[in-house]
C-alpha cells in the first residue's frame, strides 16, 4: 500500500484542497488519516476535525470523525505508537492513504510526534504544501533541511494560490522539486451563515430560514449612520457586525444586500428589527463577544467545502488534476 504525508509551513496553506483533490482523483480505494484535530466543528454533538468530516463524506468512509482521533496536548501527549496503531486500523483494505499533518511546523516537536516523526513512523514520503509568499519559501528550505537530517523523503512542493515564475524557478534552481501550482479559486472563499453561527457559538434570534445564505464579505458597522447605506450598497452578500443598540446600522443592513447580521455584546436589537429580519429571511446572530473579537473569529474561519456542493467539488478535482503532477505523488 502506498501513502503520502501532506505537510505545510503555516496556516491556510491549502492542505485541505490538496487532500480532497488527491482523494477524488485517485483511481483506486483511498483512505484518509489526520492524527490531530485542528479545525474543530460540531458533529452529532461532538467536536471533530473539519477535514476529517469532509473526506469521510467525499470518500464514503464509515470511520467518519474517527479519521482524526487525537488532540495534541503538550503535557499529556498521545504516543507515536498509538498514532501508528490508529493508522493501521484506518488503512486496512485501502490501496492508498492520504495522511494530513498539523498546520504548524513545530507542533509535537517536544514530544517526538511532529510531522517528521509521524511521517517516518508510517513510512510516508512528504509532499509540502505552501503559499508563494517569501516567508513561506524560506520555510520550505528549513523543512527540506530537517527532512534531510532525518532521512525522510521530501517528494516535492505544491504551491497553492499560484506563484510568479521567478519563485518556481528559484525553488527548482536550488534543488526543490515543484510538483504543481494550484491556482487561486475565489469561489472557495465564500462560506455560509450557519458556519459563522457555529464558529461564534451564536444564538439565531431571527431569519433562521436564511442560514444557508452565502457570505462573501464581512463588515464591522461602526461608521457614521449617514454613511452606512452608502458603504453597505457597495458590498454584496455581506455579514454586518454591530451592537444591538445600533438600530441605524441594522436598518441600513436590512435595506441592502446583506446575508446576515451579527449582533455583538449580548444585547438583542429592537423587536421591530427582529421582525423585519424574519420577514426578509436575514439571520440575526446574537453573540456575547465584542465586535472586534467576532470579526477576528470570522476572519479565521476557513470556508468549509460541503461535499454535497458539486460545483466546488468539481472545481477542486479539476484544479488538482490539471495543475499537479499526480503521477509523481502516487
């Protein structure tokens, strides 16, 4: 049985996209394993990893959330033997295994369960996923050095969100194989209102019928009321974050292309606002967090790819098939 270990040099590198693209393009029976849960979502009342749920659904794997069984705790860590044992269970009857590593290069180093330790224990070559910014490129060289010290095969690098010719040339000129460049896909940058509600742990107090609305922009409603409508008219499919006492901002949001309103500070808006939002099917999400914290939380939200979203699935499949050297990875 063949396998590959997908690692990254930082957050939002594109491992999830490559994992899914490899999975749906592989011609045989493929399995997935992500030892440590990171992007937590709620599933059947339990917290699990977003990528595990996605790949379980896409590949129709019965293991479900068990594809990502562990949480990293530096003081009470899981053992490398346990990680390897779980891999053995999940890889039964599979022709190929995709193993997804932690998003942080240093995760697990102090306990001997880093990306390098796990890849070595499972006999998996590493494919590194990286964005094209210069800090990430420097990190690629550090990663190669650490692989060489451990005798681990670094099969190559996949650059997500494309790269300028000079960046690819620089890597290859210095002996780093570029296996592909996945282009920017703006369509994947949108997410649903219900994902925001889940991430914030917010209470839906109006417009529950609109929880599947797409969100493309996030706006903090702290502007002067005279400018509110003018600014909001420029933005479409937006989430507006403001306080429950800002009736002027909430009314402006309701009169423009708004996907949802996030009311921070725990104070519900006026009853008239709630009623109007219900009529329009625009969700109002009530959270106890302040506006800044809510905005930062949403900014960190990684758009979930719904396996039932045939358009996004087909987009990822084609992008990986047409832009990545799959034969080299297989």
